[in-house]
């Protein structure tokens, strides 16, 4: 049970029958490593520290910059120029002096990952760096630790839990990192300041669910959220046993990647006027099969976003792929997933199904004119 002097601090947790003093004791005994103290890491760290996580590790070699303050809410103007991990530790100890917080002001590398990971039970990926994400994933598989993953891109974010109870891993979804310079960095594309707060808080929630053994952690599901429309989608993730076996076989021989920071892959959007009926096209409708209107087209595949990764074999590698949904939100996510599976020439159709219907009408008119001539 938790100590008497701490009962008042965690009273709102203890009141829950799902948590109680026994649950809060689990939280106080938990050891969580957060990699990255930036936009995602700040809310993750703040809420986990407030919740009373017994040991909290922070990995970040970077220094606070003025442009960080728009979203990295742990820091203030006086933090500029200071190391993020050490500064976050100081601020979090002021919030909760009853917990153990360790700062690692260094880059996570294949050489130090074992040393840093060994004292923790759960790992949180709050980075924006693809090479490090693969290292984190592989280390979690080798050391058998659940990985709470979050990612952001402009106005959209993703959350899932990898390697939970022998579940899917990051490489089961994204087998290989994108090529260097294939995606823009954060400074080039920007990010809505509140977005990492939303996604980071969800990551912290997943951590607590795992510790407490309550609810259903997002294992085997990639939750996607768009802040502009408040639309969300859950994409199923299947475990690739051969990929996992390969990671385990490599053991501590972690792959070294050339370093490059990224926020996410660029999503190609295509306008109605950019398409010609003479192109070698494959249209993919990623709406649910119950959504109306349904469309008939010999070049159209109907694959709901939730089942996209299970039906990749249906998608052409040679054709230009034009993907649409109701409004264009889910189709962007589909493009991102296909790009990660090494599909090229993938485009999200602006304005969704309405644009596709309009294109069909135009093609019908063109065919009628050709027959007349």
C-alpha cells in the first residue's frame, strides 16, 4: 500500500475502485522510460510524474530552443539553451518530489541502449526521429518490454502500443525506415501546438492502463486522430512473426542508421483536374463498406482503412494509385501506410468521394463524345 503521507496527493486515483490503494501502489512501483522530452514527451512526462510513477527515466540530448516553447509545455523562456532531459527532471521534481527521476542527456545509440533500458519496464517513444524509432522498437523486442508509441504530422496524430504481451511491433507496421531526405523535418512542415499535447496525453493513458491492468491497451490497433475534423480511425496491425524472429535473432547487434530527424512522411494529394482517364490508374475506396454512396468502377478497389494492411496483395505496384474516402482524412493515412510498405505513386484524392463521382461523370461524357466522333 502507499504511504499515508502520499494518500492525499493521489486521492483522486485511490477513490476509483479500478485503482484504489493497491493500484496506486502499482503505479508507485512502476519504472517507465520516456525517450524524447519534446512535444510528445512533455505531456507524457508531466502526467506520469503527477500520477506518481515510481521511477521515471528521460532520454534527450537536445537543448531547449525558443521555437520549442509553442508546444513543449514543460519549458519556459528561462529554459532556453538548457538540456531538455535535465531541465525536465528539475521541473518534474518540483511537481512531485516523491518519485525517482533519472535524466540521460545523451543520444540513444546501439552502444548505450542496453545500459539505459535495463532499469525500466515500459518504454515510451516520444521521438521524431525514424532511425531512433527502429532502434527503440528492436531493443524493446530483444529486452521484452512494451512500447507505447506516438507520432504527429501537421494536424494529425497516431497512438498505439507495440510488443505488448507478444503483440505486433513497429516493424510489423513499418518494416523499413524511409530513405534519407525522403521526408521533411519539423521545421519545414510545422505542427499544431496542441496536437502533441493530445497525443502525448493518450500515450500517458496507455502507460497507466498497462501498469494497472485495466481497459484495453491499443495493442494491434493504430489509433489515428485529426484535430481539424475530430475524425478518428483505428487501423488493425497484424504481427509478422518472421520480422519479430529476425529482430530477436540479431539480439544486441542493433542496426546503425544514418541520423536524420523527421516528423512524418509527406502525403501526396491530387486534385480532380490532375487526373486523366488515359492514365494507368487504380482507385482505392478506403471507406467502410456500409458507407454510402457505393460506387461501381472496374478500376476501383474497396478496401476499408481498418483492413488495408491485410489486403496489400490486391494493390498494384505498377499503377498510379488514387485513394479516397468521405472527405480525404482516412485516405491520407492510407497513403502513409502504403508508402511505409514500399508502394510508390500513391495519392490522396482531394474532396474524397464527391470528387471521384465528379470524375466518373466527366469520363462518361468524354467517352460519349469519342463514340460520337
